[in-house]
C-alpha cells in the first residue's frame, strides 16, 4: 500500500475514534513517546504521551458531544492536513 493511502486511513481512524469519544483509544493512534505534542489553540499545549492523554481527558470533559466533520484533505508523503468543523457543547 502506498504511503498516502496509509496516512489517510490512519487519520480517518483517528477522527472516527474522536467522534466516538473513545478517548483512551484515540491517544494510542499518536506517537507514544516524548515526541508527542498537541497544540490545541483554545485549550493549551500538551507535550509527551501523558500530555496528549491529558488533552483527550480535557476534551472529553469540556465537550462531551464533540463532533468533527472534515471538509477538505491535503496529503503529501509524511504529512496529512485536514480542514473541517468541530462542534460541541462546552461544559467547562
């Protein structure tokens, strides 16, 4: 299988798990070491595998009905970008 189709499949699985609110599983779709990093503009920066797990715990609490809808996909070997809409009811 070519790299870009594998990337697209991995990103699609990640977003599917987010939409299903499987927070404990979704973080395992990312790098599980100190290279892990997530910059969620409205929430903060989360570093390392534990930081990413904390991000998903925060998201799951703050937005219990979070939903992601992708409107555009851009891929080159080694990099996948998604544009879309994130909706949810903010619970704090």
